[in-house]
């Protein structure tokens, strides 16, 4: 157990370097499984702290180990690393130097929090019960890097963790506050691509062609009605068609149409209902119109991120002690965004929580989003507290 004032002093001593390091990482955004510059910066910093770094599994992941002076459990603290294929529009003096790529989800901030945590805890080994594994994980955004790491046996590698924690910067929540909830906090994801085919033809003679656009329109509207009836406040569900590609000119029915969309839900039973409805409605509208369809899943599915109720009590206690009761909200709502930390929480008890960026802050994946430096201190406080309060 640590005195809050002493811990804050230690954090504030490293904050200038951590802030500068975040800005450096912000300038070199790299997408899934290409985080080579990013991982090199992290590895160099951790080695400078004197922490041993384990061999990578995916090539760009970085894991450092800190052994406390007292016996206790092995705890995994995780930060995601990858950026997005977005042109940055923050106006920051440390904006992306990689054209077309940006840290518009704030993973640079997550990494900075974890490096700050490592820097502080490495000075407090005498107060640590057990071992800390610091995981900097690639490919969260699109390739489910956590899923691959879990399947590769990462969680069985010594020292084997017995619980896990992660955070995410969250717009709409007061800066530096912590928001969480019991059970699911992030949804499962099932992205899909539907390819429709049928005889093309002249727009003046629709009876001699398959009207894929008309049939697809009826499919989309019926799917929206189905989801509206399926979703409840207790068990929300989303299914959105977000891209439609097909046709080239004013007066020709296309012979091919591609729809791309995403389904979000909290349990697999609901996911099965959505997938079943997609098939039924495609048969109803596309086959009936004389066309054909194929459903593909080009991206990996993500499971829901489900918090452990008992460990949530520990997160609450840490937040209230280190940040203050006014900085804790344990009644947060589950987001329909996705997160591959869920694959880790399928194997280990743990908690994923939101760190406030500000109530009127740009949204995640917005080209104007930039992790709020003012939240770094409280993020590090939370991660340190979860280790020290044991």
C-alpha cells in the first residue's frame, strides 16, 4: 500500500518525460502488425528502466517483467499500440509524420500511461507484492492481435498472469475520471461483406434485369426493423450497413453489388440471431428478385469485453482512494464499440475501464482526436494503484 501523496510526487517527476514520449509516439503512428518504430521506442525505454523484455510473439509486441520484493500474484497490465489509416487533423505541433496515418484512437496515450506506470513501479519494488507484466500489444484495431497472442500461448508463458487490466481514453467522460461497469463494457464485433450478383441490363427495361439495388434497399430496411425489435436496453444490439459499392452509369442496372457492414452485440446468442436474420432476409429479397448472394467475413470477429465483478470492486477502491470519489463512476454504459482485450478476459479475470478525456472532446476515430495529456497522471495513478493496493 502506498501513500497517495508520495505516489503522486513520483508520477509528477516522470510526467514531463512521459508526455514527451507520448508526443514522439504520436508522430510515428503505425497500423496493425507494422508497429516497428513504435515497439523500438518502447523497448528502448523499458530497457533503460532496467526491466527485462521478453521475446515477441507477433513481431512488434513488447512485454517487460517487473518482479516485486514481496510474494504475490502475477498481474498483466496491457496497452494497445496500433494507429489508424486516417489523415490527422489536430493541428498539434507533434502531429503525425506518417501521411495518411494517425493515433486517432489514442493508443499513444495508452502506451504512455503504461510506460509511466513501469517507470514509477520500478522505483517501488519493495512495495510490490508479486510480479507485473507490462504488455504493449499490436493490432487491436483490425486484426485482433490479442486473439492471436492468446492462441499462441502468450498467457501460458512464465510468469503466468492470474489477472489483467487495461484502460482506454474516453471522450464524453470528465477528464481524468474513471468510468466502468460490471459485465460487458465493450461489444462483440462481427463485420461482414455481402456480394450480390444478378443479370444487369438497361435501366429503361427493368423487367429484363435483376434490380439488385432495389432488392438490397428492401433488405437493408428490413434488417433495420429486425434489429430495432431485437435490441433492448438490457441487451443492446446493432447491425449497420456502412458501405455500398456497385453501378457506374445512370441507366444501367449493375450485375454486382457489394454491401459492407458490422454487427455488434453482447452475447453469442444475439449474434446468432443477427446472422440468421441476415441469411433469411437475403433469401427473401435477393433470391426472390432473381439474384444470388454470398456472405463473407474478411475481418476477424471480436468477443465482448466482460469485466469481472469482484475485481471491479478493487478498481473502484483504487479510483476512490487515489483519484477521489468524485472521479469514479461505476454505472457506466456498455459501449457498442469493440476491443480485443475481451480475448484476454476470456482466459483471465480482469477489468477494462474508461479514462475520461473531457466531456466535449472529439470522438474516437475522429481526425481531430488527440489523447488528452491532462489525463496521463490519473491513468498512471490507476495502474500503479492496482498493483500497490494488494
